[in-house]
């Protein structure tokens, strides 16, 4: 394995591990009554210094992506996507969110975008349905503010890292 892939693989493995542990921890740490921790869009803390995402007509809403259900198959948790989410597969989509870098550096070509900002560098802000893996054509400057990316959207039925969505050939847009 090439050395530059090691940090990315470790970061994605961390996301997958967190997604696998979420069901066991759900009743212990849910920030919202009746909603298992690590599911849905995550919770935007009222104490966050970052403003929540504003509705935009030109981006795919997180409410569509987080409508996924799950099923257990051979001790694995797999996504069950509604037909409107499946229809997004292999089409160009635009999404907004908060950047979660997977590598050190000011510019990123491979990162996660989340529906809520990180509150802790060791915590996953929501479930796998609240994140999209992004691979861009050209590096995007890291920002703690909201970013918008557009690219080829993929719905992942059985990703080895536990991710549900990916954008490839992404570009940053305003």
C-alpha cells in the first residue's frame, strides 16, 4: 500500500468503526430523546460557533439523504435506500455541508462533508447518512465554514468503510 493512502484509510476505517459501534452505544449517548445516537443528520449544538446550514434550492437537502433505513445482514448493518435516493445514483448533484478533512494540509482533494459541524475531533457528528465522501478534481481550501461541492453522486449499497454516499470529480461552487 502506498504511504499517502495510509492516513485516508485510517480515517475512513475510523468512520466505519464508529458506524459499527453506533447501534451498541445508541441508548447510552443519544442527544435527542427517541433518536439513536449516530443516526440521522446529527445534532447541531445550540452552543456551536457555526451557524446551521441554510436551506438552498440548488443543493440536495440532507433530509433526503438521511431518510435511509438500515437492515442487519450477517452481523453487518446495511443501508436500505428509498427509491428517491436510489434515483440520485450516477447523477450530478450539489451538496452543502461542513468539511471534515481526511489528510493534513490547507487544501484537500479527499474529504468528508457533513450535515453538522464537528464538535470534537474524535466524535462523528451523525450517522453515515449524514456524511458524503468527496473526491475533487482540484484541491479545495479547507474551511470551517459551509462548503458546497458538485460532482458525480454515488449511492453506496455495501461500502467496505460503512459510507452511504460519495461524490467523485467534485468541484467547489459558491
